[in-house]
């Protein structure tokens, strides 16, 4: 289910309210009503965080307690420093999958080393995200193509499901981390242990119960306890059946999640090895980007519903602080969670304090119920992860993206293929590169169109049947004036100069109303063009200059050699700066204007000739 779709489910029953991302939960404006809503939402989200945190730790191939620690520390820190009033951070399926891929270099027996490496990943991810915030690069995450995110999530869901096949069937995974995931699946299914039909039955029953409970929750508008309820029912049933209790030989009939100590996360300095930093660096970078993409997309979607102001860079800083802190408290790296954030919004969460309540709820539950985790069947957790995988894939949006454009379809397909072939860490980096390759050529596209003054004195784009104007050249530029557009700009200037010389035209009106953000390279091209035209006896008028261009011209001292009366700032005329520039040309030409359609067939005195503007 998409972010927007998840939120639309509750828009109809959510009462509008003003939110303030900068308001402190304990500030003077914090009302008792908001406190009640935050307490209810935090308790609700905390309940669903318990099974999810354990499942995502299992997905990452680490001890379930590290997922619970993440749901305590990462959630609390991100809520304290974040910008969104509803975003709930913590372990997520996509992040866990990438962590699993990063830790696949360790043998299954090296659990201690893998855990220490995971803590190091969390610290490196946090440092990367904080650096992005410090250099105020958080806004750049908006330029990652939606097709990349859609393709990545679809591939992540597929890999999530593949990774849980062994647990669902009650058999051990085969193969090593160096082998491809599909080959490991083949080995697990064909060369592994005999299928455990008790485990398979538990998987199916948990899946069905979770779906039934979800429908009941939606029908009767109950708190989102569906996944937790399904897990509790199955855990109690398997315990009563004796399947999760050790037999005389010390083994259980079906695999269990394992024992979780009833203790809170304590400070811990991760082991740092230079070889680990080298091996885990690319994955940490991928997790850093992926975590920001997840969090920003979710927070922005909720902010669109609540009309809350949202600060991208502040949220980047919160994500980084949460993961950096989590790395020193033995936490699984995390990000914004779609399901928990949507539930927080649905349950009426008012401020970021609801995230702190969520963290406290998980902490109390760990202290009170952690020993009971050894009775949670792994097949039940696998079923919840398989259900999560099915909800991550959005067939309608995939079809929509494919139909939207060929480019979107190609990007989506390349992201999926790279994720399945190379891994999620490589896929997110490839996706970012694809987004850059898509964005830069579009941003560098500078459009130039020729305008004319027709027989009815209307300024519009020139048509093929329009006769040539012999009095002036009128060109309109549109786009970003940054270094990437410089070659196009230089080509347009060269063509203008060539035409003016070939057609013996001595006046050019350059309309720059729709150009933005001029930089060094393009300003140099403009200066060379103006000086070149001056040397050829061609007068250039700059019409519709915006404030950023005017400021740049002033700083570069254009006024020392380029007359002020040749610049027509935007808003300088009651109709248009472009019309003012054209009238100025007509006044200077006066009787010398021999153009057939815009010559002196009407009076040209100031204010006597009325022009109209259709561009």
C-alpha cells in the first residue's frame, strides 16, 4: 500500500488541526487534549512496534533484541530532534534487508562479529546523514525519481519474501552470502532439510489471521493491533500445543525467535576494524541514502495531509543523530516507518511526543514480557514479514509508472533488475545515479523561441507563415542559467549574431523573464554576447530581467559599459517589460523602420502605439 493510500484511509475521519513542527512537546502551548492523543497514539504504535522490531531483526539476521533496542533508542532520538509531528522511526524492512546483505560476508557462526559490524554500520550511517544535514543537502533528496523508489521497494519486497521462505517452511537456509540470493533459495528448497509441515501450517494460519484481524480493525475502527493480536494468538496456541517448548532432546518442534533479555539498551562502543570500514562503507552509504528517502517520502506525505511545515534538513539531522546514537546502544539501523507513522496519524497523534511514548511503551514491554519472546514461533514472524512484503508491492502504481513514460518504465525496470542481480545496496546507488542522469539533462535544457509583432500589433511566437521582420530580432529564453546550459546558451547567441549580421538587423530584444539562477559561466556568455554585438553595431535590449539577474549584473559592474536604458526590469512597464523594450526600438528607428508589417504605418510616439502580449 502506498504512503498516500495509507493516509487516505483515515483522512475522512481525521479532524483538521493546526500542527507546528517546531513546537516543543512540553512547551506552554501543549494542551491536555494533545497529551491524551499522543498517549493513545504512542501506546497503539508501541504495541505494533514489538512484533515488527523482532521480525525486522530476524530479517537482518541478528538477535531480535537489537530490533527492540532500535524501537526504543532510534525512535526516541528521532522524535526529539525531528521536524515531522507524526513520523515514527525505528527498524524497517528495507533497511534490514540491506543490513542483511552487508552482514552476509560473515559466516553464520560469527554472530558476535556480525553484531559488532552492525553497530558500526549504524554509527557510519548516522555520520553520513549528519554530514548531509550539515551541508544542507537534505533538499536534494526530492530529486530522486519516484520510479527509483517504486522499483527499489518492489525489489526489496521480493527479496524480503525470498529471505523468509526457509523460516516459513521450517528449514535452514542453505548457501553462503557470497552466492546469489536466487541460487541460495534454490539450494534451500532442493538441498535443504525436509519441510516442517507444522511450521508451514503456522505460517499460513498467521497470515490468514493477520488479514482477518486487519479487516476487523478497519471495519470497526479499532486500534491497529492486528499483527500483534495474530502473533499473540499463534504464540499461545503453539505453546499450549507444546510445539515451542523444548523436548527431552532440547529442541522445539518449530523454531522460535529466541530469548530476549529483560534489559534496556546500555551504552556500548562498537568494535572498529579498518577492514570492516572498507567492506561496509558502500552499504552504509546506501543505507544512509535509503533511510533519508524513506523518511522524507513518508513525512512529506503526512505533512501534505496535515499542512504542517516540514524542514528537510532538520529531519536529515534527526535521522543521523538517531542512527549515530543507536550505533552506541547496540541498535539495528533504522529510518521512518510507513506502517507505524500511518498508525500514529490514524490514532490521533498530535506532536512528536507520541514517538517518545512509543519508545517508552516498547521499553516497558521489554522489561515486562521479554522472556516470553522465546515462545514466539519463527514461522509466525515470517508470515508477518511475508504479509509486509505483499503490501510493499503496489501493482497499480507500477502499471501507472510504466504507462506514464518510457523513461519511467526503463528506470523502474533497471532499479528492480539491479536490486535482484547486485543487491539492494548497489540498487539504491544505481537508482540515485539514474535520477541524476535524468534530472541534469532536463535541468540543462534551455529553450529559445523567436517572437514577432504581427500585423495586429500582437507579440506572440513566430509561425512558419509569418514574414521575416527586418526591424528587430525578438527572442525569448526559458530555463536554468547554470553551467550545464552554457553550451545551449552560446549556440543561441551565435545564431542571433549570425542572423543579425546576415539580415542587416541592428536591434535585438532578448527576453529573459523566464530564466533563473544565473551562474558564472552563463553570465560570462552573456557578457561576451553583449560586447560582441556592441562591436558589430548591434543594439541589444534585455527585457524582463528578474531581481537575481539584476543583482548579478550589478555585482559584475555591467553598468560601467552597458547602458542602463537597455535593461528593462520585470514590472518596469504597465503591461510588460518586453513591450516597453519593443516600443523603445520603434522610437529609435522611427522613420527608418522599413519592415512591412511593423513599420511606421501607425504613429510611434510614446504611448500612441498600443501593443498586445500573448507570450
